[in-house]
């Protein structure tokens, strides 16, 4: 489940980015009841995009911001409780690690849901049902 963290120039210090990815990953697992899941945990991948100074805009004007975006199957982030809970966690995590360089109202979170069957684990395309079955096998004992 790819996480894309997009950071406008120096909104999060470089030495804090790894911590941001770790904490965002842990929050996603927590909100989905998957802490310690041996299938899901290694399948959360992340990319960090740092936007050069002066190339982030709001209303056509330059600004500093951070965007947290997940690409997940349609059954992930499916309830308002999970959406709001993770959104609050993500905002708190980024705000803390940004050390005052970005305001809370310039921290954004969104989810992109994939089409059923357009997902894979270990190079095998799976339906949502098959994916759910695979993830259930990784439940920590």
C-alpha cells in the first residue's frame, strides 16, 4: 500500500523524514488493526517527493505544505472513524516533525482507492477478497 509523502522545500528537516514515514506507517497499521501483521507491514511502501523551493502553490501563490497520500484497495480507509483518526494522527506527526516550518492548515491528507483486482502481493494480481485473505494470514499471534 504505497504512501507518497510530498514535502515543499525544507518543510520537514531531512533528518526527520525517515521518522515521518515510520510514524505514518505505524498509524495506518494501527487504524486498520494491523499492527504486527507480517503480510501487511512489509507491503506498506513509501516514496518521498521534495518539491524545490518556490514550486508549491495555493491559489496561485507560493506556499509551504506537506501532502500525505495513500494508494490502497477500496476496503482500506473505508470508515469515517479511520479517516478522521488517521488524518488527525498524520497532521500531528507532520506538525511535530516540521518544527514550525509548516502550519497545521497546510498539512493535507488524501486516499486514492484502486479498482478491485488492480492490486498485487508478490507479483500476483488479487481481488479485494483475495487480498483480504492474504492479509488475514499475517495476523500477529
